[in-house]
């Protein structure tokens, strides 16, 4: 799961001229983020059809 804080409410993840996000973003399981999105296997999680799940996703800011 990928999330971001749309600080200016424009429905986009804003980036600077180098493509680096200007708004906070994060992924399920809070994988280490260096350059680009993490591999799918680092952020995946299991969820049964009848299950509710709460997650704490830490937002990364550059």
C-alpha cells in the first residue's frame, strides 16, 4: 500500500525539478526508502476477505 500527504490538496504527489517528492509519502511495512519505490515484496501484506487491518505507515519527507 502506498500513501502520501496531499499537503496542498491538488490530488498529486508534488515533486521538485529532480523528481524528489515535496510531500510526505510512505508504504506498508515501512520499508527503507532510498531511491524510488521499494520492491513489492517489501511492502506486501496478507489480508483475508473478512479481516480488518490497521497499519501505522511512517511518512518520509525529503
